[in-house]
């Protein structure tokens, strides 16, 4: 009986050591399932009341600033006032598509283009109410998105379905073939209007932030700190964006293993 007990103890110890080694190896090896890593980001965006509050806060601030700007504008000023907004994660909520990636992986046949073409994205908190308010004040509204031009009809239909005003071919400006960033389209609007407010979930929705490194983006924010909340309104998006692209030096063709290692490398770790 003692021999059997001793044998069982030995087996249990060996199994335990094997388990520890497997767990240690898993901890050291970067996961290749990057979409599963996004679980908490998508959950926060969809289920936290804080995310909803931040959208209300951003659009409430936008309304206050718009009223202030319009009250101080000379009535005979030449250029008509305009506001410029991004679409995705600024007006429309694409988090269900991100949740699909978390559960199914990007390799499944349900890409951005298919999601966009469905035109079923819901509006984010406060967005449509603000847009309708700006429209009632006679302010021109321009929707500048990096969706491609081929997706314009679907984008316009989705915006119209949620009640966004001034949705037409001249006011929805999507990315043209070979175009990088949004600056060209913003400059086009600025030729005929004074852009008084800009809204987005990505610093690329504003001038001067394209293709910067992680540290350069942070420095640029510090440089423009007086503009945030005054002319630039930023919304939260922990799911994707240039903040992630900067970590990969904007090379999204890196393998998932390389991306996972770069993510961990960028973490600021407590040093006891």
C-alpha cells in the first residue's frame, strides 16, 4: 500500500512539473491570436457606461463650443462655418464587427467591406442629436472617412438611416485610390468654409498627426494641447487605430507573432 501511495505521489509531482513547464512556455511565447487579445477593449467599448458617458461628454462639449463660436462670429464674415467629422467610432458604432473578429478571427469571411455594405451600424451616444443641432444652426457638416470611395453609397445610406443630416455626395468625402490620410480632403473643405470644429476617434482625423511614431504622437499631443476641447474633440477607441499602427511602424504585414512581441515591448513595466 505504501509503494502504491509513493508511486502516486511521484506521478502527481511529475504531472505538476510538466504543467508548470507548459504554463511557463505559454507565458513566454507571444500569442498569435491577436483578436482574442482585443476582448477587453471591445467589452469596454460596448458595455462600459464610461464609454457612453465620454461620447455624451464630447458632443455636449461640441455643442457648447459651437454656440460660443457662432455667437462671436461676425454675421458678414465671408466663409460659412463648417464642422468636420470622422464616421467610424465617431458617429457610427462598428464594435459588433470587432466582436466578430474576437470570436471568429480575421480569417473568417466577414471583412470590413462586407460589414460596411450591410449598412447596419448604429449611432454612437449623442452623435445624431449634435449633428441635427449643428444643422439647425446653419452650419455645414462634412463627413470625412477613410472608407474607400467604392463604399460611398453604403456609407451614405447608413448615415441617412440613423438620421444624420446633410448626407450627400458633396458632404461625404471618402478616401480616393492612392490617397494617404485625410489632409487633402480637409483642405478642400477649407477652401470654401471655415472649419470651426473637428471630431474623431483617431489623431489622424486632425492635421499634423499622420505617420508619427509612438513617442512623436505623444509629443504632438502635448504641442497641440490647447486645441483639444477647443477645436478638436476626441472620442475613445481602444479597439484599433493609428495608436496601434505606430507600435508596428505602420507595417500591418508583420506576422501576428511579431505584432504580439511589439505590443509587449511597448508596455511600461513597474520596476521594483
